[in-house]
């Protein structure tokens, strides 16, 4: 029974690694704003236009902490938060943090 849970956890973590960074961003935006049309979540779209204010953006960062298994302090040291204004900026940030 113990190995079943370990195996399940491994599968969940490997499946999140297989998702594209854009898919991760789409999921995170939908968690924060369920009313958003997924077709609107395109790389060139401003995060502000997707209903993400500074508090909701922090919610996304906290979710990324869980998804990527990194501490928020690490994000802040490695990235410039003020430069993340579009979906593609967040995608590029996730790619950078994954590597």
C-alpha cells in the first residue's frame, strides 16, 4: 500500500513536468479567474487583461511554488517580478525556473 502512494505521487510530479509552461499558466489563470475564456489566454495577452491584479498575481506565484517545488524566496532572487506583464513573460519565467 505504501508503494502505491509513492508511485501515484511520482506519476503526478512527472505529469506536471510534461505540461508546457503555457498550459501551466492557463491552469493557474483559470484557478484565479474561472470566468475567463481560455482562448483569451495567449502569449501576447497582458496579465492585467485576464483579471490578474497584484494580489491574484501573488496567488499564482504561490501556486508555482507548489508546482515547481521551489520556495518563493528563490523566485524573487532569480526573476524580476516587475517585468512579468504578459502571459509570455510568465511562461518564460516558468521555463527559466524549470531549467
